[in-house]
C-alpha cells in the first residue's frame, strides 16, 4: 500500500485529483473511523473536499460542522501555525484545554496532517490543506501507525510540492503567453476578457475593473468590470460610487501619473479613494492598480484588481510578489495602434483628431444634420454657426425644407426664429397656428417660405465652454405618425433636442480646445525654429556677401569688419538658445547640480551688458546700472549669467519702438531681511495683467511680446525662474502701468546672502 | 526694370543690409519694408512700379492684425498676402520662411504664390529667383 503511495509521487497527477487518490490510500493504510480532507480557501477558512466515514453520520449539526473549519483555532489552527503533525490522544482533555472542538463525541484520538506548499506569489510555505484521520474509542492509533504518519506526511508533501509547483508553472506560462501575445485586431473588451481569464488562474481575484483615461480632461472613465457577482451580491455600474475619476484627486490618477503599478492597502484608502461604499458593500479590502501604457509610454487606462487573498497589510513579501507579477502585466499589454483605430471610444484623441479634420467640411455638418434628423424623427434639420462676423451661417442641412444654397442662408442674431433662438437661452417652439402672432417680429420675410411649409419648428442654442451661444440647431416638421398628433413636436422632442445640442456643444468646444492647442504647438515650433535659424540666416548672408565681394576682388573695409564681429555675437546668442532648448527638454536642467562659487554680481552683469551693447545702441536703448553695497553671493556663475542675460536681453528686445527715451535700469540692493535683490526695469512694451503669471510658464509668451516680436521660444523666463528656484531665490514681476515701467525682481535667499556668511567661506 | 517690394521685419537690420547690398549691386531696385503698417503706404506710392513681392511669414502683427488671425504673429505674412492680392492681383509673390509647413497647399494655390524659399537663404539663390521672376514680369 505504501508502494502505491510512492507511485503517486512519480506520476503526473493534477492537484485536483490528488485528494481522492490520497484519501483512498490513507484509509487503506490506517483504517480510520473517520477521515477528512480540507482545502484552505483564500479567505483563510478550511473547506471540506473529501470525507470518509466507516459509519454513516446521522447528526445534522455535525454534518454542518464538518464542512467548514476555521484556520486559527483548535488542532487545525496549531497545524497551520507550526506546520507539524498534530496528534490528539485524549480528546476529552484537549477539549477541556480549549484546543479541540469536537465534531463527533465518539472520537477518542485524532491525527492532523498539514499539507503545505509555496504559493507562486509568496516566498514562505503556506498550509494549503489538512488531512484529518480520526479513530473512535477502542480503536486507538498504534505506535507503529503513529510512526508511519510521519513518513506518510513527508511523502504527501513531496507529492504536493511536485504537482503544485508544476501546475503553478503552467499557469504562469499561460498567463504570460496571454498578456504578451500579439493582440492583432481584437478589441479592447475582448482583450480585457482574455486577460481576466488568464489572470484569475494566477491571482485569485474578487473583482477587476478597467478604466480608460481621457487625457483631454484628465479623467478616468470605467469601461468594464468582472465578475457580475461578488460575495453573492450583484455588481452593476450603479453599484460604484464614482464611475468617472478625476486624476487630480483619485488614487488611480496617481498611477496614471507615475505609470507604475501600486498596491493600495487598507491604510492607503484615504479620502482620495473614490469608491468607499462600493468596497464596503462587496467586502473589498485592498487593491492593486496597474497602468496600461501604449508603446510610446502614454497612459491609456488602468486596471484595478481586488485580489481574493488574505489582507496584504501584514505580508509585505506577498505585496512585493504581486507587484513583481503585476508590472510585466502592465508592460505586457501591448496595444497595437490598430486596436485604437477600430475602437474609437478608446482613443478619444484620435476621435477628436478626426473630427478636427472634418469640422470645416460641409459634408461633416450635413451628415450631423441628417443624424439629428433621424434622432428627432423630423423632416428637416439645419445647423448654423456664428463665424465671428455677427451673422449665423448655415453649416449643414438636410431634408426637404433645408436650404441647398449655403451661401444665401445667413441670419442675423435676434432676427427671425433662428436669429431669435441664437440669442435666447431656452429653446423656441413654433406651431403653424402661431404664424400670425410671430409674423413680422419673429419671422423674417426672407424666410417666409420655410416657415410656411412647416407645421412646427423647434430651435435651440449651441454654446461654447463658457455657455456663450455659438450656433443654432433647427428641426422642422415632426414626421407624421398615425398614433401621434400629425407632424407636431412635443415637449419630449424639445428635451431630446436640448440633449443633442448639449452633445454637439461639448464636442465642438473640445474640438476647438484641441484646435487651439494644435495652433499653440505650431506657433511655438515656428517661433523656436525662427529663433534658431535667424542668426544662422544672418551669418550666411554675410558669408554670401563676402563671397560676392571676394569674387570681385574687393577688400573689406573697417565697417565690414565691424559687421562680422556683430555676427559673432549672433553665434553666441544662437548657442545660448540651443542650450536653453536642450535644457528645457531635459526638464530645465533640474538634475544638473549647481557649481557654487563666490560671485560678484556687478561683474557678471557687466559681462552681460557688454554682450548686449550692440543691440542696445542700435535700438537706442540706454542701459543704466547701480550696484552700491551689494555683497558677494554664493551661486552658480554660468547659470546666474544666463538669468541676467535673459532678463537684460528681454528688456532691450522688448523696448517700445514708439518711446522716445528708452531705458533699461539694473539696480542691486539689500532689502530689510538682508537679502540681495537685483531689479531689472524697462519702459518697453510691458506685460498685460492677464499675462503676469503665464509668462513664467514654459512655451508661453506675453500678448504684447507676441504682437511686436513673433519670434521667441517662450522659454527664457521659465528657465530663469527654475534657476532662481535652485538658488533658493525668487523671480517676480512688478508692473507699474501708470509710469509704464516693468520690473523683474531677483530675490536671492537668505542663505546665499554674502560670501562672508556662506558655508563655503567657513 | 520694375522694383521689388521686400517685406521682412528685419529689413532694416545689418543682416539684411548684406543681402540688399548684393541684390542692389546687380541692378535691382528694392523697396524694403520692415513694419506691417508701412506696407500699404509703400504699395500706394509705388503701385505701378512693383514687379515682384518677397514676403516673410513671421512678422509682428502690431496693431494691424489680431493675434488670433496671425496665430501669435507666426502667420502674419499669410494674412498680409490676402490684402496684398487685393491691390496687386497679378504680381508674382515669393515667400521666404523657416518652415514650408507654415503655408498650406491650398493657400499657395489660392494666392498664386510663385516660389517658396526656405530659410536660411542663400543670397545668390534669392537673387536668381528674383531675377527670373522680374524678367517674366
């Protein structure tokens, strides 16, 4: 019989088949009165899987007790804790000691054999099942049997180790195959299902949800979840507290930003956690949040996974194991671009991109009008948009009463029904019997024929993000249906048209936003390109000029030499700009440490002024400076030079061409807190109040600056501010609009005050 | 020979002086304009003498055009083109700009742009193109 047990060790058996095979062998070997096999569930209880009884069990109370046993109490509890065989020789005594919970009064002695294995997620051995052999009074285990149990236990555990590890390995391979296989043209939902199927075999999960990321408004929207029932309660979309998560204020949003999988345990579920009621109701305690990232590293969404494992808070190892497991999952989900094209909703960006292409085409608006016509079940629909000229232009039209000649259909706001609808917030409803009442005031003569053909008309506004009207949708004549009143719109129709207008308005404002961003990008690129190319262009023109002269064998004059020298300062400026662009791409030199030394600021500023002297004299800008009593400070010479150069160059560059006496003033002083302050003032074109904060952001330029000097990278001030931040100082703007003076204050922090007080000096 | 209207915000700088000097020595008379407000004045004064327009795209719109219609001044030249075409419908126009992408193909067709030169510009290349178009005109 032992031999057969040993045969099990070498044969390939599934873990599922093992209990019944083992039980058979053990019953033959030990001849117990009662034998039970319990499997440990994830929620840490033991559930009976196999039962052998020599005599039938009649007590219904005991029957129930047989089924589920806790893992923390009694003999099983001890076996779980010690992973040793537990022998109870005197059940009566053990019961008195409180370490035995009897299930049958006849049992006199019992042996609990723990079966343990290494779960693929954890490093430690865990008891996954127990075998309990019981004997009734008068049929005690013999000494020989007791010894045999030890031996049998080790064989059983070896069998399990083999089978279990083999199975885990298979699962693991299958899982990786599933998440890394070529997804081809499968849709997002199919992929999610496939992923879930393989995942559930590896990590037992209670609940998994998929959220998609919309980068336009920085929100996550739930797309699907699995399963539909959790802890015997039905899950619907309504069960969730929030179906849309703001990435700024949610835990999942943090993952979108960090792009790294993270485990949120009970202690993490702060006020940022968006679904507390949901988690409470379905008994979900901790979750793993996995980002889905495309091949370019852009976040596409997240998967929230609620594992069905003992609470991870006390088991950091398990946590580590899961996150190690989950990160290949994140990178393993390779979403081909093909997938996006098929799944429009998933790629909101591309959807709007496409809309953006169409937005100026008449066919798009005609199509939209016919869509609205179908939805509203009406005879005609027209969509009008205001094009900034104070008139309403027909963009798209459909149906028999729609105007085919687009050019002629122009409405004035507040004139006729359409114009009226443009200026009124609430929708307008017209029935043919009101014609007399409306005629003249609300129905323009021009449109009499359209109104004449209509039994009823409804019109509503289309608005932009600030709820300002931008257009009108008009529907004429409800399609006649036998059951309804012939050809008239009802209140329900008005409501649905309002909903449609809401959708069009949202889509339109998004498209406009997108268009604006696109324009901004183009503008920045153009001006940056221009900034870099302009000096090169100048240099080239001089080389060409020299070539031309040399070809005619003329010698350059002194004035020509001066021109050449000027070009060298152009080159220097260009190099500086390239420097700045590169730095801005590398996040503004954040990682470059400061190379500190004691600096005399007046000297640095003098060098910068020398660089700018030519440009200033050409523009007739007077540069004045005053640095009385400014002590030496500790800072990075090169980086601070850049700050001064940028500010001074801006002051010279943005001088007002209409100003008679143009000046740039640099003042160095010490404020009341003993801090060094350098101020650069000018009476140039100035900064508008609404631009004051914006100009310090990357790629942002002031309105005035753009008006007079379209070329400019919009990087200079952002760069200066970042350098000042690194020095523990500040860069601020003060605009005196009455005296027309703009001042930039460089305030150096207390610590870098003077050389004498600095740590370097000590 | 007819004159060349050269519109570039840097037309009054030393950089352009080198270019203009070479073009001038080749016997071509230039009308350099650096500020957008002066374009109409110069065109009015020399309406019948202008045989060619060379136009930069990135020009400060100043008070004459809005920042929206010129995309922050980076397409001022295209906006100006529309106005120039109204008064000089037949004159060949050469665009000089940093990126060809700035000008959409339909705009090239609509305003009948004769040539597009990308910066940085070789003076001799510019000279050749100017001569070519002036002769045709």
